[in-house]
C-alpha cells in the first residue's frame, strides 16, 4: 500500500541510489517506484547497477514495475531534477557513453557533490576497488549464483517467520554480517575506497556495489554506502541543511502508518526533509 503522507510530500536536496538491479528477479522495484512517485528530489545520483545488463544476458526478466521505475526517473529529469548516472559493473556497457546525456540523464564515470553544509563528496560505484571482481571473474560468477540462490529461498524463510509472528529478514544480509570472510571483505573494501577518497582530498565518499548500507567515519573520511534495492531497500539522502542519513524505505513506510509510532515519527518522511516549493530546482 502506498504511504499516506500526513503533510507535504517528502522533499530531498539529494538522493543517492545504487544497486537497484532492474531486470533481476530479486529486484524490489515496487517499493522503489513508490518512493520515486512520492518524493521530490533536487539531485538524483544513480551510482551503478541500476539496470542489471549482465544478468539479462543470461535470462531476460523485465516486468512492468521495472519499466515504470525507469519511466519515473526520466519523468523526474523532465521536471527539473538533475539526474546523474554513474554506471557500475552490472551496467558497465553504459560507461562507453560517459559524457553523453539521454533524456536529461547525464552519464559519467564518477562525480563530485557538494553538500548544503559545504562538504565535498566523491561519488563512485566502487567495483574498481573489489579485488575479487578485478582478479577472479570465475569467483564472481560463483558468488552471483550463490547470492541468487539465497534470494530465491528467502521468501520461504520469511513465510515461516510470518507464521511465527517474526519480522522479515534477509538470509544473505545475515550471512554477510556473520561470516568472517565476508566481514573481512567488507572492511577491506571500505578502507580501500576511503584511502582513495583521502588521496583525492575530499571530505567523504558515496558508493554502492557491496549491497550493505552504512554511514560512518573511517579514518577521518566520511564513508557512505546507500545499500541496495534487492535486500535492504535503502538509499542515502541529504536534506536542505546538508545532513546525510541512510533511509530504509520499507521501515520508514511502516512507521508512517503505525498509530503507535513515537510522537512526530509518523510525520518524519513528510516533514524532515521538506522545504518550500520556491527552493525546488526546476
């Protein structure tokens, strides 16, 4: 069910999306479409793996909701939202179009963003810092098949959890948080990205690729990862003061409709990042 906003529509200065994987059966296109329909956005950054072109080489899967997500993005661009596309490893074919613009969407290899409070952020997908992708393509394919399997069995697991009155959970996310090799890999990835951000002299970095939402200081550099729209349905958002946070859309949507939400919390989406219409970049 769509969110019934209690006040003005949510308005963000910037939204950073990555790892949507349109064309993949595990993509959560419907909640993303819901967000894009409700939100007003000045700057929309698409940080790679938005369309799973590499996956669609194995099998074509393109339901209406996936098409509607792309349509909504083009509509945002047509209404004045600045849309910047930084391709990732699953849509790397688009990297050859860097410097071009399609329907108001700019395609670039990487980007810089200045927050409202004056911080400079470097924007990248992040796959170039993944030693597994760079050095072991066969291991990447094995990991992809395992990940697909975990996502395929997740609905059955969540059906059992619902029967036990337990909240939904992601098996893949659980394993990534518990398996030592996965934890070590994520830490190594984060430090490699932060090292490059420091070399470039920026205040922080926003990336995707590893499907793990996070925002924290790493060795004096702000590390941000918006997560994905396969497991977490999350993104990084900036308000008009320059404050950044990871927004978990399904969690926010649930709170919006709960009568027992803490005072003021149910209006968070509609008011926290709202600004006057005159500030909206047309």
